[in-house]
C-alpha cells in the first residue's frame, strides 16, 4: 500500500492517510506502459475505501476524490473529522478541520506522495487480474525502498486495493468498497463556505494528514 504509497500517504491518524514530502511534483501521466500500471486516474472519480494500518483493531472508512490525471485530490477522514485537499500542480496542501470550522494551507515544496497514486520510483511486476467493488483491475507487485506491496489498479488508473509496505515504511491495507465515475465540481476541492482560514499557523508534525492541530500564535481570517 501502501498505506499504505506514491500515493502520497499513518492510517491511524485523523485522516487515516499520511503525507510524504517526497516524490513527483506534478500530476502523473495516466497511460499504462507494459512495465507499470497507470500512475493516476484518467477520469474524475469518487472512491470509498476501507483502510486499516498494521496493528489497528479494525478498518475505518474514508472517502477520496480524484480529478483526471491526479491533479487534484481530496481525502476525507473517518467520522467526518476533516479533509485534506492536495493540488499536485501547485503543490498546495489544504487541511480542513470540521469541528473547529477552520482550514490552513501550505506549500509541499518537495512534492507530494500519497497512498492513492503510484510513481515511477517504484518497481512493478504484473501478477494477474481481479475484481474489487465490482470493478476489474490488474494486480501488480510493488517494490519500494522500504518494502513490498500488492496493488490492484484499474485500466484507467484507480487503485482499488493495496496491501503491504509503502515507500515511507508504513504498513497497512486499503480496499475500495464503492467507485463512482463522473465529473467533480470545483467546490469539491475547496474549503466549505463559512470556514475561517488560519494564518501564520502550521500543522503540527504528524504521519496522518490532518492529524496535527494548528500551532498557536497566529490569527484567523474569514474564509469563503
């Protein structure tokens, strides 16, 4: 998985996915080559995942949205705690905290990797085919610098299942339980109306996206 990846992203935190500040800085191309799966979704898609890090007592459900070619992503935490919005083109990360009704933004200067997108730094071996959430996919063995995993990826670049160790050494499993294709409105990747933007804050270090809390000492301004 990578928790799982390459997809840039552990699972035990508030958003149940981790952000690794490494890897590709631009959306990956969606076309598949003979030696690797498609590296990003080719179409707008919403996916519900069951995610479980190694050692967690039970899986949790998260929602994820991807624009075509992986340029924009949104990942909602379990139980509606918050969202993480990733813009791989501008390298901007937006953390939304629903309880506080605030959001903060920062620049991932070294690029973005997360468990829902693969990259060319990994090595791949085609293993066969499967069907997850009613959608066919190809099973790939994945080798990174920290371990191995298996990923089942659709022909149009959606990761439906990952199980193993990601490039940051995190171990876990994710599996799609629902897949919905269709155009995504721009508002999907914006903080909710009425939320305040927290300025001159940073998110406390955490393996989990949205798992940190704003560091005190800043101010808030009206959001959208």
